[in-house]
């Protein structure tokens, strides 16, 4: 994994409707629509719906998942974990 100021080996776990980043104690809900993903109800953010929605464009290239923020991210801590970051699949 590479990107932003994340430590090498940071784990990002995505489920059907939830995500978590154990090393940062971050977790919340998500919704995917095409190549866009919305993150919300994040513990790291403290804002719940309808506030606190961060929207990202996602791509997968060469087995790596990359996120790029769309517009403004209301939760700075989440942006630190996601914006401009690439994750490699390990499972």
C-alpha cells in the first residue's frame, strides 16, 4: 500500500455496507454508486447523516484500489486515510 502519510501496512477493510481501518480506529458506513463511493457515519468524524458524507471516486488498477476525494470532505481524519491513497489487496 502506498499513498498520503499512511504507515506502510495500514489495513483498510471493506464490507458490503461498512468499512474499517483498525490501525486508526476508524469505521463507518458506505454506499457505492458506479465508480463513486460515499463514506458516512464515521466514528472518526463525529457527524451523522445527513451530515458528514465524504464522496470519493474509486478505481482499481493492477489489483490496487485508489481513492480520490470529490468536492469537499467534511471529515478531515477520513480524508487523511483515503484521499489520494492506494491500497493493495492482500486476501
